[in-house]
C-alpha cells in the first residue's frame, strides 16, 4: 500500500491527470494491460457523469468482467474531463501516434516502469501485472474469499486464481486457524 500511495501522490503533485487516471484505474479495475489501454470513455462515464462501476469484454477470454471505480478514481476521471467529455466511443488513453488509436501495452509498460523507478524501486521487479494483482491480493488477504477474487479478475477456473495469487497450504491453514467451532 505504501508504494501505491507513493506513486499516486507523486502523480497528483505533478498534476499528471492522464497518468493518475491510468494508475487509479489499473488498481481499481484489476484489468489486464491490453484491456486497460483499450478502455473507452463510455466504459467509465455516461450522461456526463463518471460511473461507479464499469463492465468490459476481456480481450483474452471474450468474457465480460465488471470492475469498480472508486471515489478517488472518479474524481481523477472528472478532472481529466474538465475541459469537456469526449465522445463515448473515444479511447480513454489516446496514443500520440496516428497509427495507433490508443496507448499501446508496450507504452503502458514503460509508463509503469517510470512510476516504479520514481519512488526508488527496481523497475525489473514490477510491471503492469503488478497493478492488476495489487487490489486482488489485498482483497484475498482481507477476506480469504477466493471466489470473489476469481470473479473480480474474470478467471474461469478457481485454480487459475489460486496460482495467480500464490495461495499455498500456509494461507489455507492460517484461514482455518481463525475458525473455532
């Protein structure tokens, strides 16, 4: 959590609204990088207001996945749209290159490495998937509810979620220890 707040604070202080939205949505949505960069305005806003939840069809699985948009993230999205809300079918994270309509996953990865380096961490040990995993791991640690995390990540198999989170026998025993009949 310390690293999350360090990056978020740095982006806020720099006034980098687009990257603040990118970071906040990466944490909130738990989306893969390829889905995050393809978000459209209509996925996060409707009728001139930012939604509290979004839903997209995942590129990898072709299945829908819902995600929350926290108050903090809604504020950053509102700030991004301060000069006017773009069309619903416009990409939220537009590319500067004419050949690409939205930010590429490679550019997103470079941005994440910059964030990580800016707070003094080794960029080789963190990547775009670190952001996807962050909130999912916190939810699992707080609740022990693998099924909820599975749904939030859009995994079809619980075994995938177990591997993804690195759940092991020690985790299971710790949860079991808290239950006394």
